C-alpha cells in the first residue's frame, strides 16, 4: 500500500510540475535522404513520394502530381526541390498533443522561385514563429521565371508538448550583498536557498556547476553560513529535467586602515574604514552636514553621517564604520551607504583631549591636505567680491570662499597680504580655502610685512587680527611705524619731541673763524599707545620675530612724519663755508615713517639709523632703502644732526659700512658731526675727518 502511494505522488508531481521542454529537430537533406533510404543521383529526381518524417512527431508532405516531391544532387550536396507547377505546396504537421513553435529553412543560393508563408517571402536561415500543429508553405515565381522552384538544403523545426510547462522552475537564492566582519571577529554571513514546490535542488559553493549528480541536495529551504567572498550556484530538477543554473555572489567587503588608505580607493567604492586608537583620529570642524576628521595619515570630510554622540570639534575617534569613498569635485568625502552604521565608532568626550590645531602648509603642498584644517601664510589678494576672494602665493592660486559664514571673518580687500586658516577644499577640482574660526585660530590675518609693499585698506577695518612681520633686535634702536594702534609694546619706546640748533664748533679759513651748527633732535620716553602712521624709536626687551595682535583696527591712509618747527630766533644761519657762498639755513628736522620698502635719495638731507649708536647720510651708503614699518630722518641739506635720548645716549657719527675704497671717486670729506665740508683737506685745520669713508687725523 505504501509503495502504491509513493508511485501515485510521483505521478501527481510529474503532472503538476512537468518537465517537458521545447524540442528542436534540425536535419540536412542529405540526412533525410539517408534516413529514408532514397537513391539520389545528380541530374535526376527520386521516385515520387507524398511525405517523409523529420522525427517521430513531425511529418513533412507535399501536394500535387505527378512528382509529389524530389531530391536532387550527390551527397553531401543534396537539396529538396519544390516545383510550382508540379509539387505545389509544402505542409509541416505535428502529431496530436504537440505544438509547432518555429521553422527555419536553409536554401541553396541558386533557385528561380521563392517560398511563401501567407504571401510573405521566407528568407534563408530566418526562423518563422508558428502555432498550432500544421502549417503550409507555397512556391511562387521569382523574377521572370514562369515555373519557379526552390531548393532546400536543410530544415529545422521546434515544437513542444501542448498544455505543459516548458521548463523546471529555478530555485530562489538570497539577493546578492556585501558583508563585513564585526570588530576583529571572523566574517560570517547567511544565505538561504529555497526550492520551488515539488522540486529537488542541488547547490555548490566551491565554484563548480551543480547538476543531477553534483552538489548538495535539498528538498526544502536551507540557510547556509559563508565566510569570505562566496559564489552560490543552484539548480532545480524534476525527474531528469532540470532548470537553468542560478548563480549569485556574496562579497566580503574591503577593510582599510587609516584615512589615507580610504582616500586611495576608487571613487564610488564602499569599504570599512578602521581607525585604530593609535591613529589619533580627531574631529577638526563640524558645520551642517560636513564634519572634517584627521588622523595621523590624512584628513577627510565625513558627509551626512549621523553618529551618537554627534560629532563636534576636538573629539578623539576610534573603531570602524562602513561608507562610500566619494571624490566630490576634488574634495575627498566619506558618504553614507546602505551599510553605514556608526555603532562601532568610539567617540571620546572632547574635553579630555588636547586641542586639535590647524597644520601650517606651503601653497605648493596644498593638494596633499584636502579636507584638512590648514593655515597658508602670505597670500596676496588679487580680487575680492561678494563672498569670494582670489589670492596667490607664487604660482599657486586659491579661491577664498566663506562657505561656513564663520566668526571673525571679513572679505579681505584687494591688494592685502593675508594668512588664511580654514578647510583645504576644492571646487570643480580648483583649490578653494574655506575660512573657519575655532580655538582662537582666526580665519584671516592681515600681514604687515617689512619686506613687502603694504597696501592700506580703502577704509578702516575694525576688529581684525594683524601679524607684523619684522625682526626687532633688543640692543639696537629702530624706527617703528605701523598702520594700527599698538598697545603695550614690550620694550623702550621714544617719541620725537623737539629740535635745538647750536654752535657745536668752529673752524678757521683765510684768517676768518666760522661757526659749525648742528641740529640735536630730542626724544623722550613714551608710554602710551603707538598711533597708526606715526614713527617711533623702539628697542625691544627681547628679540622679536614679529607680533600678532587681535581685535585691532587696520587704518586707511599712508605712513606720516613727525616734524618739529623751530622758533624763528633759532633758525640761525648755518655754515658759510666760503666767502662767495650763500648762507645755509637749518630748517625743519623730521622723523618720517614708512609702510613699504622705500628707496631713499643719496644726498646730505636724508639720514638713516645704522645701529644703536650710528647715523649715516644716504650718500655714504650703497644700500639706500629702508623696509616697511621703518623710517628715516630728513635734515636741512648739509646740516649736522644728533639724536639725544632720555638716557643721555647720543646717536651721532658718520659711517660708511659699504664704501669701496678702491673705487675712483671724488674726494668727500665729513667732520665727526656728519657735516659735509667743501674745502680740500689741505685747507682744513688740524682735527679728525672722514675722507671717502676713512677716518683721517690731520695734525
């Protein structure tokens, strides 16, 4: 009884599921002639026949008399000839229960007629779709032929058993996916294989193709565990009939360690970014959907990723997270994917960490720091409009774009020299700096450089950071002139207060005594705020390589001068060196400030301070320029000058530190007060003189 039940179930499954597939029979005329035992020779037809079988289920017949059909030729070049006037039409018939699906004729290239299917011409090698179990083709004329014939060299017929499915249903596999290991554990994933009802399935995971005899057999759904990238293949079968092979690949996702390795992926690649604690990954800046993170290998923008706790400045991050590397117009981004989950990131409280700071970089190394928080110094602003400025450093050009509307930022003016602190980004693969203000790092710093020309702003700019780029030596007095108020200078500061003229000596010539006049410029201690554009004498307590000041007002305008006009009775005549010369009058003595490097005239009315105790007329110094934020002294032409300081120091003298004694020059004579003398040395009284830059004692 049990055996009969099993047989009944097997029969029921065969009926309901079915296994019959389409059958295609293809034969050449040579094969048909051989199978039917016809004797065919070139130049003659075989005996008249009415039909022949293509296989047990398909019969091909012709209509008409006396020649019902004929074969022609010599093996293997035999063709089947259908004559318009003799054989008439060709009929293809299938047995009951079978359905014709298609037929394909192959013709000899040489024939005078054509084969027609309902009036449409049949082409060689082209399949004609059929339905039902019988179809008739007719022979027609081709061209000018009056008795057309066609020559068929091969025929192919496809048919199926009526009322049954053509194929066995394929098994179902879990959709393809990518998976990653959890923390440091081995990778593991699950795949489910499900057979159709009544089907048996064989599957493989070793790369081989499953078949009726190969693979693991199942008759119901089964879930398997895989590790590593695995291709699962499965096939269904009922009896000896099989489905096509289903193949799906489940991929172990890539893991990279460190931000730089993630940035080296191809854009669009999804991977697991692992950040070891030793990489010291830190959050640099967060604004809207943008969060910038740096580790000891590089920096990246984490875009539109939700974390718990939310990312904020100065956090320490470790662990791993899955996401997609995206090159967004040159900016490297970690973007969320369907597999992104931040639950395996450890985000430390920022108050326990040292402050993350911007990295100082050269403009030439900008491409190595995309998405990083950087500072680039000494950029020259070439254009400024709206929210964007353009600046250059050497051959590099940058767009300065205020994307984050940061605090303490104002659009820099054209001509300014600036330091920019912000995110190194890009726009359409062009370099773009996005200023940010964080941890007291100002987004923009105006640079007043002693070696560069300073361009003052068109109007005063309040509440800015300014960097003075100049060295000040503690043992030397220097002139300092700045375009902003400077409080609490760490050193001695003197201001020019007055000038006195007096007879400092005399000399005789041709039996007549002439007085020597000189101006003494008086300086006094100054304890207030240094005013913009005003020159001062300063001597720092320690070596200064520059200073940076916050919340100052950068002033418009140029550097000025301090001039003290003498009372009328003090404007005494100067030195009447020769009886036929006009008197020389001592006029105003001035201390003049400079904002930019300035070339001075080489004459006896322009004086520079060489060091803490020495003055020199520019006519004695080959290098007649002073730097920006410095200054010089102007005196009446030919008059002497001293600087009298509150500490009883006196800055005086004439020194030529670069004079070429071998050059053929006109003899130039100065006294020790710095006054140029026009008499030759032989006519001068005994004393000490400076002759062509050399000290000479005349006895």
